C-alpha cells in the first residue's frame, strides 16, 4: 500500500533531485530486487493508471515519472516480459502524440 501512495504523490515532490533519487530507487526495486516479472508488470500497471490523472495535473514535475515509466518498459522489453496492457499503452501513446501536434 505504501508504494501506491508513493507513486500517487511522486509528481507532487517539488525538489527535482529528490524525484530523481526516488526514480533510481523505484527502478532498482522493480527491476533488480524482484525475482518475479509479476512485480515489474504491477509497477508498470500502477504507473499507467496514473498517466491521465496525477501526471496531467502535475505536468511540470512529470519528467522523472516518464523516465521511470520508460525504464520499466525498457526493462520489461529486454527480459521479454508479457504485458497484458501493451495494446492500451501503444494506443495511449499514439493519442498523446496526435494531440500534441
């Protein structure tokens, strides 16, 4: 439950160096400290669930959030981890890029 609270408040942290340190720690926990790919998938799903809410509300401090999200997706790709929400992620990214332009 505390990791859920942490992810929910990740973008609210005003100090960029603290967010960067948190990014490194969460990345290590999700990728190196877990023997199961399920933990990595759960972290990715948790981050994905905050894309339209917390990240949009705090877009000025979301740089590290996206770095973490990219690191975890890259790690999942490198270990050939099956992501049940992969199609949703791709569609979301296409919509995001389409709406920026």
